[in-house]
C-alpha cells in the first residue's frame, strides 16, 4: 500500500523489493535472485526438499513424513517379523523419495545419514542419480537441516 496524493493505492505483493524515494513515484527494484542450492534432506522420519536462494531465502518444494516404525528392541519370536516390516517400510519410503525427485528439475544436494546413503542410492533411478551434485551428512532433518545449507560457500 502507498499513498498517491488523493488515493490509497493497494498492489498485490509479488515478492519484489520496493522502496520509496522523495516524490510520488513508486520505484521497484528488479529481483535478480538465483537458486544457490536445491537441497534434499532425508532422515527416517521425514524428507524435506527446498531451493536456497543467494539472498538466503528458503523456498520449500515438497515435504512428507516416512511412517517408518522405530527399531524393535525386545526379543522373542516376532522380533524378526518386525525387522522385516521395518525394512519393507524403508524400501517403500526410498521409492517414494525417488518418485518425488523425478519432479525436481534442477540438480540437487542430498543430505542423509551416512548409514542409509548406499541403501538410498540403490533405489534411485539413473535419471535422479545424474541430478545429484553430491551427498553430504547432516545432523538434522526437515527445515531445520535446510538452514545448515543457507550459508554454505
């Protein structure tokens, strides 16, 4: 919103930087921000994919939860069945990640726990493997982990 002598003018916010100078004219600064990184952060509880721009803005592309059950520590006859069920849930989760990454047009960095890195790469398509810039390890998942990449060189 800004005042133009007689009227209050309201324009839709288009994520463009604006500033006012001495005078009646609204001057717009063109936004030349570029994607610095596209980051995919994966842990066994959720996956978060976002673009990180050179001005530090983070734009979410997609996010979803895994529904992988926790490890079953109690012994007994059903322990092996729970392990197999968990392993199948992880495989389904990695296949879902692979399908969602096919929708991403840019190259990306995958942040994942080093334990699951090789396992994930077995379920990625060749198309997605060619988009990977590198794998890196992260301590946090989701949007919190995305903030680790905001100030990378």
